[in-house]
């Protein structure tokens, strides 16, 4: 025993000396101390550093959260071309400093010429890639109209002040990160193949970190938007360029489609979890309903005692996700075209009944899980940003082109990318889309209809006060990433940065497998799960969560996902 104590004391001395000579930040990291900076006056967390700086500058000029959101949206269209956009769409969840909540749906729409079977061959089979990498893959864009509507209702600063930073970034250029350089190089072949006669993002040799990316045509497009607002995109020279591109590629979007597109303000969906109020997005997002279902499914269980990403915690979450994604496949779609049974899906008794056949003895095969039934029913690439201003106004916005760089087709002369959101419709009942999600009649293709989405921008309250602003990109994994981030804070007492950075896992009913980030599950947990019949597959990063937490001291603390170039800035 004396020898043991001597060795122990020796090891302890070495450890303490090591800590003494380490930089302070490294010591804190080794000891598990989160030294994230906190700010009193406002915060921006988004997917690219230049865009985050634009948002912070707007806050410092006296702009509010929505002003900053508009500026960040347009800056991301320059600096994050794989997901930031003016050729796509998205959702905003807003909460004022006084507690008013609202949501804005600026999701893309199916063109008037769209039809239910438009992606099927004469034998009724889905034509590969037609809903992904052709001009017919694009829905009518909503991002510009959405920003105009948001600014008109809540903005303070002049519109031109919010658009100008994007013009400057496009015309003067910005230094690209290592990650963006790799993305541009990886997609160079498809850019060339799908854009004959265009040279956007093409250069001699490969892109390298620190190269300057200039986008003059896109700068001119933003000048039209700056000077003419909505009409600068949906009419005039930019609209002419978009329609010319459609005609050149046999696309479907017409001038009438552009004229008729309008964003929609919708009532937020709200729910409660252990005293926290969840404010989230209604359909055509599936995210809000699914998030509330997941939270209610696990609420009565002792997750805190079981521990983060431990055997029982993982099994419970996977079984809840399995059932929620089955419901998503049947019941969720555009509420303007389809009666979504929101109240029935969120009834506590229904959610409890859905979990009744969950057994601790073995995994529930997805083949035996079908969408639930109830009385009265009638038959990855995206980006997110969270912003809070000095008055406590908060905006949670998720926006997308669908795939990375959308359809990878540029509008000639205008310099922006077309989305491939039509793939988010159900091309054929039971046939999965690019994210493996299965849909049916509720999400069938129709003219003027908004395609179903997994985007889940969310705001959380505690005791009537702002608590968290959260969201993420990630296709089908968006819902589960937001869910896990929320419970990481509430159940596992993680600080915001740790909650965002923690390893994640995902299940979506079909395929019947638990997708886990490398390192998310320890070996003992994996052995236990496999013994109960769970199939584990490993993949790269799941989601890129950007979130803000309001501390008990009234400060803002950010979480910027280390899986990307995400950045948090405050003042």
C-alpha cells in the first residue's frame, strides 16, 4: 500500500506540473471547463465567419435580430454557396423580447407545371437524378420574399443597409476556408458538366484555403434586390435571367410562378417539456411536430440518471425516433393542401400509446412499426443561424437549397444556384428520397404546393423568459440533432458549446439502423445495443447545430458547431 500511495502521489505531481505549464485554455479543456465567452448585448451564431461578422455589425449599428437575420441570410448566399442562398427557401421562428412568437414559412413551391408523376418513367419507376440534378428539380424560390416579409414586419434599419454587405462580399471577394475550398474542388466536375458555357466556381488548378472568391454577377443580382426589394428578384432583369435559364434547360418555373410566390406567416407550434416551453415550426415543416413528439415520448424517463449516450438512453431515444419518423411518412405535408392532424399527433395519450410496444428485451423491428392511427383522421444541404439582440428579440432561421450546392445549376448572368427541393416531395409512395425518407399522399407533388421539410428552427422558454435559440442543417437528421441538443442542456447539464459539439446518433424508421458519429457510443454501449438487436452504422458528422443559451445571469452564450466553419460572435 505505501508503494501504491508513493506512485499515486508521483503521478499527481506530474499531472499538476503539466497543468501548470499548459496555456489556460488547454487546462480548462483538459478539466472539462467550458470557458465560452458570454455577452450582454446580442449574439450571432452561423455557418461562416464573414457572415457572422456581418450580422454582428448590424446589431452594433442598432439593428434588431430580424435586421441581422436578413443581412446574414444574404451574406451566407455569398460565403456559403453550398447552402446559403437566394435560390432556395426556409423557415423562421421569431420571439420578441416581450414574448410574442411567430413563424414565417418561405419554403419553395412546386411550379404550376408540376405534376404528381413527373419523375416517373412509362413503367411507373422513379427516373434516377431527375428530381436532383436537372432544371426540373427546382421549386419556386422563397428566400428573397421571406426576407422582405420579415423585414417589413419586424425590421428597424433600412433595407439597403442590410443588403449592401452581401454586395460588398460578392464584388470584393472573401477568403475561403479550407473546408469551402475542398467543397468547391469536390464538386468541380459536376459544375462543369451541368453548366456548359458558364464559369462560376471554376478556376485553373484547385481552390486553396485563403483564395479570394469573387462573384460579380451575384453582386449585380443583389444590387437589384437592394434597389427594388422583392421586385428585384421576382420581376425585372433577374427574373428574366431565371426564366431564360429554365427555358434553356427545359425547366418548369415561369414568370407567373414568380409573381404568385408569397411567404406565409403561420402560428407557431408550442409544447412543454419539464417546465420548458418549446416554440417551433408548424407544417410544412415536419420538424416541429416530430420534435414535440420526441420530447413527450422520453419525458417520463430518468435520462439524467441513465447518462448521456448510455445504453438505456440510446435505446429509448431510438425507439421514440422510430415511431415518430413512421408518423412523418404518412401524416405530414403542406397544410394548405392537406389536413395535417396536428392535435391528434401531439395528444399525450396518443404518444404514450405509440411507446407501449417498446420492450427493453429487444429492439422493435421497423417492419412492425407503422404510422399510428387515431379517431377522426382523414385520409444535408441546409444551413441554420441563431440571433439574439440587446432587447431579447430572437430569430431562429433554417434555410436550404436541399442538396449541397442544390441542383448545382447556376442561373446564367445572375450567378446564383438553383435549388433541388422538388426531391423533398414524394416522387412515388414508398420510394425514399435522397435522405432515405419515405413519404406518401400527404407529400405528393402538386402545383403551388410546398414540399415537406425536416427543418426545425426552435426557441425555448423557461419561466416565461428566453432560454435557448437552436437549429441545424442535416436533412433527415435535423430533427434528432435539435432534439439531442435540447436534452443535452436540460437533462445532462451541458453548456451551450458542449451541447452543440457532443457526438450524436440518429434513427429514422427506415432504413432500420442506428446511424452514429464515430466516437458517439463507447464500446460497452455498442455491445449492449447489438445484443438487443440494434444495428449500428457509423458515419461522419451529423448536423451542424448553431445555438444560443441565455444564462441565469442574463448573458448570451453561444454554441457554434465544430463540424463546420460555424462561428459565434457577440458584444
